[in-house]
């Protein structure tokens, strides 16, 4: 083969190679242009499982976890390294029968505000794999329990005033010709109907408090403003009982919560102190900051509470002194409302009492931790404690103290002058 022929063949091969390379590159470019942009189907499914509001766990035939999402931890479906034993046992049954199965995965021990009613469904996936899907039904169970309690309370407590009104009405009819008797029975009917109205109002208030796990929103509330409004609500009853209510100096303390509920709780404590104190005995209100908690204490020098009754005074309808409670028109719900208001604010209420000496009820609510500079009346107060902490975001400052929903304490009147 001559040199010119070899050169010609080499040039031809080079041209063919360049052409083939160009075609291959062009094909790859077109494929890349046609490739979908974004996550794959598998990635989307993984995101779906992770963001699901239901707890999801996939188990193999040996009961080992293959896949689970964060919600499964929150619902207690997944422990430290394995699934709930109840779920594993149900998964074994589903593998054998190849049928879907529902199980109760509710926590065996109370865990505060964690889910209390969890229902799971175990479904077969084939090849020995199963999926356990858990759903939180705590809200529905809690609302149903609240409804049952409300119905039970109404049927139990409304019988007495309703029956009394019926009997008094019959007495009025029998004594229609006697003006004095009609007036006497009429005043009793008015008293019983007023008590009935107070009872219904407080039953509704307590039902709302028990039905709410958390407050819908949190406002920055001035403790001094809560004390002032509560004193205003109880001024009439204190004056009628010839009892002077004193307070300490304004504190400038701030808390986060619902002002109306806080005023209702403090008003109930003040009304309780006035009702169980003798005439001309003192009642005092004090406030202070202790370990990040604002303590509002109501102290009286009344009859006191026996030790065996102190653990039960916060129960619904419990009355340590039933005769005095009837005389003052108490419903037995005031302290129960205080307890639930404190719990809904992340706080507590405690009692110290000694028979013949008096009682002190202390309402504790977490203090508001704000930036060092606060634009408001509390900033200029020399008694305001310095927090030195900043926790963004800061809840909005309360502007309107009156909310749409108003819970009225025992024996209070509505803003329009009518008795609730």
C-alpha cells in the first residue's frame, strides 16, 4: 500500500470518527433536554411520608422497621429503636391473614399534653411487608368527654334550683290571696332563678376551659391591670360584707395570656375570700416574681378550710361549708374555673389554709420574658424586675382588654347591667 492511499484512508477514518462523535453528542444533548426537571417520584413519595400528619411505619416480616416518619415518634408509635409491641404483634397477624386490622395505640401512661387517643391501622403490602398508619383522635375523644361531663353536671346540679322554683311557684298559686306570702315566695323564686343563671353561666365557662388544650392566642398582659379590674368586679360584694380589700404597690410585672380569663380567675378568688370571711375582716392581694413565675396571692382572715377538704376544694361542685355556700349563692364551680384557667396558661394554683386563721390562694402564671426595652407603662416603673432575656418573636401587646367572649365570675353582672 502506497503512502498516498494510507493517508487517504486515515483521513477518511478521521472524518467518520468525527461524524459518529458528533451524532453521539447530539443524541445525548437531546436526551438531557428531554430529562424531567425536579425531584423524582421516589423523592416525592419520601417527602409525602415525612410530612404526613399521620404516623407511618413500614415493617418487614420480622417486625423490624424499614421506614418511618417523624410523626410516628410524636404519636408514640416508634420507641427508641423499634415499633410499638402492639403494632408489631398486629403486623404479624396481618401477614398471616392478609387482611387490614385496626388497633388501639393510645399511650399506656399519661404524658401531659401528648396525644391521648391514637388509633392505628395495619395494612399488608405484600412480600411480608406491612404498613402501620396511626392517627391522633385525642381532640375528638376530649370533646366527647367534655360533652358527657357537661351533660352530667347539668343533670346533677340543675335539679335543685329547678325543683325549688317549681315548688315555690305552686306555693305562690296557693297563696294568691295573701300579698305578704306572695311577696315572700316571689323573693325566693327570684333568688333561686338568679342562682340558676349563675350556675348555667359557670357551667358553660368551665366547659369551654376544659375543651381548650391551649389558649387561641397569647397577649402581653399587665398584672397590675388584671388586679385592678378584678378588684372592680368584687368591690360591691366586699362593700356589702363590710370587708376592706387591700393590695400591695403596683409591680409592673407582665405575663402572657388571656386577660379576660385571668381577671375571671382572680375575681373568683376574691369573691371566695369575701364570701368565707367574717364582717370587717381584711382581705389582701399581693403579687411578686419568683423563679420566672408571677405569683398573685389572695389572703383572707376568714373561717379557714379543714385539712381534709383542702385537696378537694378545686373539684367541681365541692363545697367545704355547704351551709355557707348556699347562703352566699355559691355554685361550687369558682375554684374549678381558677384551676383550669391556670392550667391553660401553663401555671398552677395552690392553697394554704388553717381553720380559724384564714386562707391564702396563690395563682402562678409564667412571667413574660421580653427585650430589655419595653414601650409601655411598665417600662417606667421602678419596681419592674429586669429580665435580661430576649426571646423572639415577642407576642403582640394587648390593646383591647375586652374580648368577644367574656367569662363572668360568680355573682357578677354583665356589662349591660343584667345578671348573667
